[in-house]
């Protein structure tokens, strides 16, 4: 009897061991940790896991991202605050109940040099290693989407005929709030028509042409993200300053950005700057710039000073505190994103009484992309690549603005 009892207990133990092993065999892969480190030509990303995993890695644009999809995985607390010379931000999303997505926003264009699995050794877990190589923007663009998917299981790779939009299960863009409403952005390419704006000191480049090209570039990027975008002008025509404000109000803009390029007597002056409305200019240069820009209405036969002082004072005071605060918040994000790729002036966020920023109910910012009076910056602003870099930074700032909890709550 004792022998039968012992055999029964032994059998139960063996069955329990089998069940545990079977459960572990089919359990989701546990992603325990993640590390990001610099390499000579880029970065290395390492996922620590309790078992092997099927993965795919691919690139997305606007903003630049490296996307890592992991099949049948559970993701614990990842080291998402790590930043290095390539990786700027990390976030985790869910594709299905079992498959997970890790998105790495990158500050520089980079492609997947290689990806591979390392089995346990020397006391370490399973590891997924992804090496990124810094490349020129053109090479990055050529490998976006399904063009260069890296995977260890072709069944987990997307079909060749899938479009980039098939990755819609990635976390929702900031372009839409939960109700499905698209955020509305109005872009204002400065000057136009009879008003050329600043004229380049070397190649005689017209500011009005640079601002229109930038406006169209940024509009396209924002529309791809899902925003509803309008331009105050889409061709070479003159529009009075006050009419630009009315256009923003007509479309019920949630954000208004006026786009300009600066000029200075000092040909060595360089750098990008961002302005928001203030009764008092932050310095003499800001005051002089506002005075020059505000005279654009006189060119069209409309004197901005036609209102009484009392009316103008009321207009300024009607720029409610929360509207100014929102403007300042976007300006802060814009400066932060621009600082990643272009030269900025000292004290980049400045204040002046630009007429075009005086809508009392629309958060408004004026961007000075650089100095046409400087040979290098004039040449840069004439190139589509440089303008696209500025537009992508502005779009990232707009995303951050609408994701901000204080803004999203309105």
C-alpha cells in the first residue's frame, strides 16, 4: 500500500513538472529590460528576455522613428528615459493582446545595420540586439516603411503590398483627440505679392518665396499626421496683416504660426528665433523687427495705426492670459525641437508686438527661420532639405503641444 501511494505521489509530481514545462513553453516572452548605448557609427539597443522572440524592425518618418514589433510578449518596466546620440525618446504601444510595439524616436537619421538574437550565456538572459547606423537623410527616406523590414520570422513581416498606413495600430497621433475631432492649424507664410519681405544680401532671395515654400512643406507633413491645416496664402499674393488674423479665426484655428526669415545690417548675424506677443519687446532688435513687419499693411494702402490708441490697447489686452500661455508653451516646444538640428540665436524665445500675433482667441507664434542677410543661411533656406528639417522640427513641436495635458484638457 505504501508502495502504491509513493508511486502515485511520484506520478503526480512528474505530471506537475510536465505541465509547468508545457506552460513555460507556450507562455509569452517576458521582456525584462532594455538598454541603449552609443557606438562609433550609431547606437545599440538591447532587449533582455526570458526566452526567444519573433521580431520585426522597420522605419517610419515624420517624425523619424525606429519601430520594434515583438510577437506574443509581455513588456515590463523598460528603461524609457535613456537618451543617446541617436535615440531621443522611447514609448511602448500594443498591437494586439499579445504582440507589443516599442517606438524609438530618433534625433538623427539612422537605419538598421543588423538585428540578431543571442541565447543565454555567462549567466545572461536571452537578448535581442539591434544596431543602428547613422546615415544621410536620403538613405533613411529610401528605407522607410516596408522597404527594409528586418525580421527573424517572415510570417511576422508585413506583406509587400501593405502600405505604411497599415501601421495604424501604432499609438494615436496627437492630431486627433478622443472625440475624433482633428486639431486645426493655420500656417501664415509671411509677406507675398507686392511685399517681398527681406531680400537676400547675396543671391537676392525673396523672403516671400522662402516662407511660402516652408508653409507648403509643413502643411504636407502635418496633413500626413492627420491635422486639418490651412495656409493664409498658397500663392504669391499680398494679404494684409489683419486679414491673416481673420483667416485664422475663420477656420477656428487652435494654433497659428506665422513664418518669416530675418535680415540684419550685420552680415554675420545668424540663427533661428521664435516670437510670441508682448506689449513690450524683449530687446531693441525685437522692437525694430516688429516695427518693420507691422508696416507691411501700409504697403497695401492699409495703415495698421488707423485704430485709436484705446482700440489697439483693448486688442492687446483681449489677448487673454491663457491664450498667451498656450502661445508660450508652443514656443517652448518649438525652440526645443529646433535646437536639435539648427543654430539658434541667443535667448531664442523673444517677445514683441507683432500685429499678426494679436488674435485674442488663437495661440500664435512667429518663427524667424534665419537671416537672409547671411550668405550661409540664405543658401540653407533656399534648399528643400534644410526647409524640410525645419518643418519636421515644427511638426514635432506641434505634436508635443497638442499632447500636453494642459492643452489636451481644453
